[in-house]
C-alpha cells in the first residue's frame, strides 16, 4: 500500500500531516494540530492518529476530530508516548456525555513504552469511561493495516516525545505481457492477488473462472515487485548525538524525511534552549539519514509567510530540500514521482 503525505497547515502553523492510503477509504494523521483546513469528509475518513507529544499545538485538533466522528460506529485509534491515555481522558472528561448511549464510537489509545505497548479503551456508549487494555511487547515496531510497519524513536523535548517512521510494504504491479502469456483475462482476481502478495498471504490457491491456481506461482509469473518506501516524521527535539543515533536506528536510509525547522541557524542557541532544531540542522539530519528528500515544517511564527530562508539554509547541508506538499493543492499526494536517493554526504554530528 502506497502512502501519500500532505501538510495540513502552513509550515509556521500547527503541525499536522494528512496521510492518504492507496486504494483504501480510510486516512491517517501524524500529529493533530489545528485541523480547520481538512474537509469534513476527510476528517471522517481518519481512523488512526500518530501523536508525537501532547503540547497544545500538536493536540488541539483532537476535539474537532472527535466531533466529526460522534455518531459513527467506527474505532478511532491514537498512538503516542507514555501518558497519552491520561491526556485523552482529560480532554474527554471536559464534556458532558449524556444522550450518547446509542453511539458505537470507540476510542483506543496505544501508549508506546520502551519495551511494550499499553492499550486503553474509551467507549462512547459508556460515556467514555476508561477501560485498561492489554500490554503487548513491540520489539521496536507495530504492524498497521495494509502491511505498513510503524517504527518510532524517543526524542528530547522535556516531555515524552516520539518520532515516527512509516514503512510501506513491498508493492506489486501487473506485468501485462506475462499476463497475456497466461491466457487469463484481467479481472478482480488481479487485485486480490496483489492484496495477497502485499500481505505475504500466498500460501493457498486463488479461484479464477472456476479454476484453482496456486497463488504463489501465479504471483511469480504476473506480478512485478517494487520496494516499499520509508517516511520519517521528526519534530520538537534537540539536534545532538543522542537524537541522531536514535533516528539512524529506525530511519536510515529514508525516502522522505519530514523535519521541523523551528529556527534559522543564527538563532541556534535559542533553538537549543527550547529543545528545537534549525533548518541547517534539519539538513544535516537528512544527510545523516541518507534521505532522498527533505520536507521542512513547524517554523517559529517569527518566520511566518516566508519559507525561502529556511529552504535555502537547509539546502546548504542537503540539496534535496523541498517545500512540503500541501493538503488541498492540485494533484493527489500519491501522484508525486519518487525522487532518487540523494548523494549528499554526511556533514557530521554536533559534539553535544
């Protein structure tokens, strides 16, 4: 399954990235800042949210998202660092919840601890009373729908804070000449075969026009494979050896690095004091992670309305720095061409 990421707000506004899922009705969010630009139907599509931390600019959109899901029968799942369940509970207890007994909406919260994931459940029909769930070991990743893997690394921001890495599964397309050679007519079975291949479920047979075909053998004949991409989202952290080392473990190499650039380099001491990064440091991080492209976001408001200095500064360290694709812009997020890996060499890690 291919993923398409788009920034919801301007780079100097609240962080939130809308994630399109190829061929799927649902959508995901990375961080949950102000969500005003999202169309109501897109808010209703969201079924998973990956929160870096619970500062207000990353979490203020929770109420708008919940409001659009009230009255539905789905499950809205939040992933985040230790303490997230308490933050969600705090938001829920701020409202009165009579007259909701017929609602089937469920909120699930997954707190990621160093060695395990801690689940908590809030059912609307029970007035969002908290129900402790299971604890499950994660070994550094969680499996998501569509064969996507979620990896994470702990960042330094004075509160529990995570960086996220989304890994696409190996993709598959149809070799038209090989298909013709089989004598089989195209049909829904091709989509099913690609789905089975993407999920690694090729052990059985596939029924086509009343005939049974071994799925693994057929996939080997008519499908072409493409490697999945890796997208990393890093924000609200200081740039130092510890941060870079943690990210190298989970996000090297990376196809798309979405990275904060709260300050410009002349304000690097201010960035350090506030546990943020500069645009130049974002470029250096992209080089360290062998990124193919870098997208900058989360500028301080002092820089609003002019992203050019941030892009120029980051490009001094990493040439493939691009303005992030924006929600609502022309062309779908899944239509962008895949940039080749940058050949930029490492610019080194700071000593502190």
